C-alpha cells in the first residue's frame, strides 16, 4: 500500500507509542483523523505535523454513546477512509478480588467495544477506498493467560477474536484486517512507570523501543503481501513471559 495522501484514522494518538506512530506516518505523507481523549493534547500534536490537512476528534472511549457520535462526525466529514488503526487501550493489572466492575467495563469499552463500534460505524467509508485496511494492536496478553491480569487478558483475547473473525468475514472484499501482537514496549503504559521499566531493562528484561515499533508497523501496513496476524516479542521475552510477566 502506498501511503502518500491516504486518509488514516488512528486512536490513542496522544500516548507514548501513539505519538511515535503518528510521526512515522506523517513522514509518509498521510492525512490524519486523529482520535484521543483530550482535545488540547490533540491540538498540540496536530500542530507538530508536516501535513496540516488533518482533523482531530476528542472522544471518551469509556462511553459508548461518545464513540457512536464520533462515527457520525467522521461520516459527515469524510467521503472515504483508507486505514483505521485501533491503538487505544488501557492497562489494568489487578487480581480478581481487587478489580472493580468499573475497571472491567472500562477495559472492555476502551480495548474492544470502541474498536467494534468504530470499525462498524465507518465500514462504509472503508469500503469506498480502493485499498483499505483495519489494523488492531494487541499484546502477548491476548495469546498467553496470566495470573493477576484477567481484565487485560480478556480485553486482548477478545480483540484478537474480533480481528481474526472479521478477517475471515471480509476475506473476499474490503477492508483487509491485520492483528499485530507485541511484547512489552518501553513506555509508561500499564502499572509501572517508565523509570521502573528502564531499571528492569538494566536487569535483563527485554522491551521494544517506542521508536522501533512504529517503523515496523508502517512497514507492515505498506506491505501488499501482509499477513493477517503478526506476533512479535523483544529478545527472549516470550520464553519468560508466564514465569516473569512484565
């Protein structure tokens, strides 16, 4: 896929990896539909981009009605969308007895339901593109069950099931679907701070850098022979995951 002048909708853009992915895609000359929770952060991010022909939308993914409103706004503003990247997520790592119903609902709403609503809500725009793609970002927690992470694992297992099922459903039409499963990235996402992760890295824990991941994601998006599912872990991370979850 040639990305120049393509319209790319991407969620979670004001997070650590989201910002880096936007910068990588900006170098390719795309036009953005930037989506995140805070309008001020979206405005600041938009000002840093080379391409000024972008739109941004603030949306609280914990509220399904807000996501439905977002879909309506995008359909009013655009005639087609070429790429949708569902990057937004939430990292709640707690044992069952400490997790609240609100945290459960927020995990599913942000990490799964919003992706479902947004994909379904703009599917007509994706079908109008000559070569459209939906990319969902997952985690090793969507492949490997982990004690103390039932909320996070459920969210990522569900996203994996949704993506792979839709890949089958749309196999002979548009859009294409791609699931990218990544091991831990050196950002502040999740319960540990960036400083804590850097300390663990010094003790031998492997992490992807937030600069490497966007480069790889762009490479996959541009590949006309891309697979439906990619699973990537830094170093030997996958072998020690269940024993030493990060």
